[in-house]
């Protein structure tokens, strides 16, 4: 996942006198807004793995996940001047990535609707009913285990609103407050959705006789 933005669009400038390895995301991105491509490379380095893990868990397809992360960085750069430092940079970039992932899931569901008999969905209240692609992924060691495959299959069957919070909380290990900012909903709502998602996952694993 390289070359997210053609550097020909902006001439690299020498970074200001500060340590880019320890600089905050907000400080780094202020340099990106001044056309500092080295600072943008640092942002990509910091977030590409985290975003890929998150998006992969959402869409459960390695190729789709890579494309969506690339599109995320393209949009981040294209809209760099729209970012206001009054909000956390992490909130902004996760919001972009998750919006793209959820859009992909909606498109996938529409494709399934038109390609399969509609009766398939009559008794289904879930979305994204795909089996995990174990050939590649951000957590191959987990995917190759029976429990890992079962958990991913169960995550796939959660409605998007529950899938999103369980990935952000239990995979990305974000705080409830961070998730609240990303999803623009109250912290109490986030906690409630996480609890319901965990209960649904436990019920599915119990039904499949998988010990979590």
C-alpha cells in the first residue's frame, strides 16, 4: 500500500525543526496542509496498518480492504484543507475509512440482493454474510485458528452498527470516547452497542459449540 498520493502534485519541502517521530498527528497534519509530503508519509506510516486491520475486519476481503485504505489516504490528502485541528486527527481519518467500508458493504448487499433469490433474505436480520478469507489478512495467526475463523464469521453476521463498534473497541482497542467521536453518537449508545454485539457473538459461538 504505497504511493497513495502522487508526489508530483506537490513539491517536497524541508520539514520544520521538530521531531516528526514524536510529533502529534495534528502537528504532522498541519505540515501536510503546508504541502510537506514527508509529513504525509509519516501519517501513512502511522495509520496504514491500523486502518487496514479495521477495514479488513469490516469487509473481510484483503483486496477490498487494501483498495479502501488507499482511497482513505487519497481522500485525506485531497481534503487536507478541510480538516480542523479542533477535532482529533484519528477521529477524522477513522471516520473516512469506516464510511468507505460501510458503503462497500451496502453495495455488496445490493449486489447480493439482485443476484440471489430474494427469499434467501426473508428470515435474515444480519448483513455481510461472507466466510472469512484466510489466505491473507492482518491477523493471519488468528484467522488460522478455529476460534479465529469462528469469531470472524460471527462478526460478519452482525448488523453493521454492531460490527463497527465491536471492531473499534475489541480489535482496534479504542476508548468508548474515541468511538463516540468517530461515530458521532453518545458514549452511552456506544457502550450499549458493544455489549449487545458481544452478547450476539457469544450466542453464535455457543450455538456453534466454540469455546471463546
